[in-house]
């Protein structure tokens, strides 16, 4: 309902998110990279919200073995800059054209590996 998330966005951790294994090492308001027009407006049954921003839910868990994230942990700074360039070039509105460098999203990938080992 809030439109596209395209670029770099801060993510606010919930109380549960601050304790979450998947978000371990994240600071509150860490910058993550986004490129989508969809939004989690209602969490699945038994889900616990772990992070959010002004556009919606950014991370959740169900029990202790299912995780969902809205941002792109696989995106590097170079990749998100290209997405912003291409998509804004076809008319997608960018809330903030500045794209600060951040490795925060990639922390999720490392944490996921630790969780499954």
C-alpha cells in the first residue's frame, strides 16, 4: 500500500528481532537493500514480527525454524545501484536516491548458514 521500496532503507528491529538468531549482529536501523512493490500486510499464523520500517514488515519468524525477510540479503551495493538506475529509468519512484553502502543484509545469509549447521 505504500508503493515501491527501491534502494536503501533502514530497518527497525522489534524486541523479538533484537534477540533473533537470524538478525544477530544487526544494529537497529541498519540499512538493507530493497527492490519490490509487494508488501507483507498480514503475518502468517504463529508468526512473530522481527523487523519493520515505514513501508511494512521486513522480517518475521514462525516457531524457531522458518524465517522470512522482505529485503534482499543477496544484493551488494553495486547490484542495488544498478536496480535503482534501471527501475527509476522506467518510472519507478525512488524515495531516496542516495544509496549508502551497507553489508547489513548479507549478515542474514551468514546467520542462516550458522543456524542450519
